[in-house]
């Protein structure tokens, strides 16, 4: 089994792929250059927060934030944000990007304007960090993301995509309620482990940034646990969980945005109580390495076959 990492960079606000034969050393398939330019696929001419999953149909699903935080500086718009920050908040946006592929090379592409889909979302301030997971009860890909109305508190919601992954079909509903009012909760990541669903997320509270909540239901009932799960002493976000193939070991990866320069951090667990710090990419003593790229942000990892890896590498050779 091989592994595929999807990520973006602040420098280009575009989509990148890297592959690994062992889940430890990753090589960018395009020599550190984006595989898809954010300027070509996003309403705001930039993407962030790519997430990839594989559905029961064998297809790959990528969901991304449609947002460029440096668009004014790069001459892509006249204002800092699409709408005034005093009303709509920092980094405001209204769109997600959905892509679907059966070979990791040819992709469908749709810009999904949340505010135009449902009257209930007219006042949406943000649509950030979308992820997908298959819901066997609904037989659909569930899409969950961070949002707020106007410039209010960030929280996580879920909806469902149509079979072709072109839009959302359900009014978004709350995914998880934090016990303290006014605390931003963002960047949810759900993985089914055994008969339970593990939600990792960011809480802008103390102590710690990354938390875990567990439920027997995919779209609700997540029990709050105050225990921090990452070892970092600086800011972290974008937790994502993946399993080392053929083992009971899971890797929790997170964006250490507080590091200078930013980097990805990693911890391993087998019981979801104890997390062993693996360090960051290319840190002394860390088993996690990159060979031809630096500065990855807000990514996700899935298992792929060696044949799928070879096809990607051959295509971008």
C-alpha cells in the first residue's frame, strides 16, 4: 500500500499532491509545483484546506475552501476580503469547491455557492475546511465544514452531496456543540474506528488547540472531552487522521501554523487515549520526511495502491 498527501501552500493558494511508499517519506508528484492552480478553479482565484477521501464507488472526492487570503496583495481584487470584515469577519467566503475522479488525474469540478443553495444560509460569513465521509445510512457522501453567520462564532455543520458530487442537497445542520458559548470550533475531521466515529477539531480555548469527540453516530451525539491531543506549544489547526495500512496504528496529522516556518506535525495512537509525538516533517529525529517540498499546509492523507501512485508519477513526469 502507498499513501497520497493532498495539501496547499500559502505562496500559491493551489492544490498539491505528494506520495509515499511507506507513510513516512513523502515526495511531491510535480516537483513541488501545484497539480491544479487555484486561479483556474476558484471563484476567489485561490484554494485552501484540501481534503481527499475515497467513496464506496471507488471514486476519489476532493473538497476545498474557495478563498484567497492574499488576493488584494496579488492584484486579484481591490479589497482585502470579498465583503467588509466588520460585518462578515476575517477571510469571509461563500463557496466550496467539489471535485471527483476515478483515476486521480481527470476531475470533475464544481464551485458550490452555499449562500445560493438554501435560504437559511443567506447570511453565511464563511465556508471553511470542508471534508467528506460516506454515510451508509444515507448512502451519500456527507460534507461537513466550518461556518458562521455574519461575523459570529465559528462552528461546524454538515450536509449531504448529490451522487455526482456537484452540489449539496440538504440544509446544513449543526455537527457538534461546544460546551462554552462563544468559543470558535473549526476544522473538523471524522474517521470511523470500529463502531465509533472520532471527531478531531480545533477549539480556540485553553488548554490546547486540538480536541477529540467521539460518537456512535456519524452526524451528531459527539461527547465533549477537554483533553488536548496534540503535543505542540504553538498554534495548530487542521487535524486529520489516517491509518497505517495493515496495522491498528493511526496517525494524527496537523498543521503547525505557529511554527516559523509553518510545518506539519504528527502523532500516533492505537487506543485514542495516548498519542506518541512523531515530531514535524524533517525535524531532527523525526521519522516523517519530505524529499522535494517544504511548507505544506492543511492537508489530508489517504491510502492508495502502488499502481495508482505509479500512474500519478508517470502523468506528472
